C-alpha cells in the first residue's frame, strides 16, 4: 500500500481558499486517491475521490498531476466548521480496498 | 444512503470485562468491513478486515484472541474486546464499502461514528 505524506497542521481564516497537498510517490496504477474529513469523536467522512486530473464536487476540488505522485485538496472559502483533520488515502481494488491512514492534516480555521 | 451505524457509541466497564461493539450497514450489504482503533490526537490504525462468512484478517501486531471479530451477515460485523484492560481504552471505528454506491467511484469506505471504550 502506498504511503502518504501530508503537512501536520495548517491555519487559515474564514473565507479563504485552503489547499492541502498530499504526497504518494509509490501510488500503484490501479490506486485511487480519496480524501476524508474527521471531526473529534466522529468517524471520518468522505469528501472526494479521484484517479487523475481534476475532480470537483459540491464541497471540494481535487487536483492530481499527470504523474499522480501527489494530489491537492482544495476547499473554497472555508468556514469555522471546516476545522477538522483531513486525511489523504491511496488504495483500491488491488489491495482489497484496504486503506492505511497517514497522520492527516489538522486544519484550524480562525475567525 | 450508505450509512454505517455503530453501537454502543460509548461504554465504560471494569477491567476484565469483555465488551462487544456492533457495526451495521443500514441500507446496503457489505461483504467487507474494516475495524480501526484511534488513540487521542493520533490517526486511525487498521486493526482487521472483517469478511462475511469467513475469518477476519488481522493486521500485524493485533492479537486475534484479544479482539474477536465476527461477520455473520452482510449487514453486521461485531468486535469483541475480550478481558479488557485500561490500555484497551480507545476510540474504535468501523467502516464498510458499498459496492453499489456511485459506481463511477472506487467504492470509498463509509465510516461509523465510532465507539469510545473506557476501561476502569
């Protein structure tokens, strides 16, 4: 399973765009990149998933370069409620969908 | 859709007690569920993969006799912490894949809201 590396923490202000980058140099051909959000004392919540290029949904965008060795989660106009830990995971069918969590990025949004 | 429910959400018990945690997929069938443990300020650590109708697959370092996993149906997996001790106190989280949830994606996992276990 590919190991992921993210910044340990980030600070931002309300209304700003936040970009969190994840490195996954050993990503396999069939692996997908999935991002989750976790609040204290709750299970992780799915945000977005992608394989290559750009994916956008109602809450975030995911940018994946051609070599797929990294990915960037973009959160537009964050609010205080976006303060959470964000995890980047890499995996897929080949690995039995097993996912290994890295340390995650603790995002703190200030007023 | 794709809701995973855990029960109980919080349990306190005495040392030496065995505790069972349930993980249910409410609106889909899950042949595979995963169990994680999370200590304060740390990331989730995968403990085992629960397979319906067969034995669970445990990660290295996880005692299978300590953490008994049963996946008897397509909607229920249970984790039993046997003879629990204070060092077993943690936040236990399960997840499941829904093969029918947005076939355009690679079947991301859906997580329960966790069970906080406190052993006195």
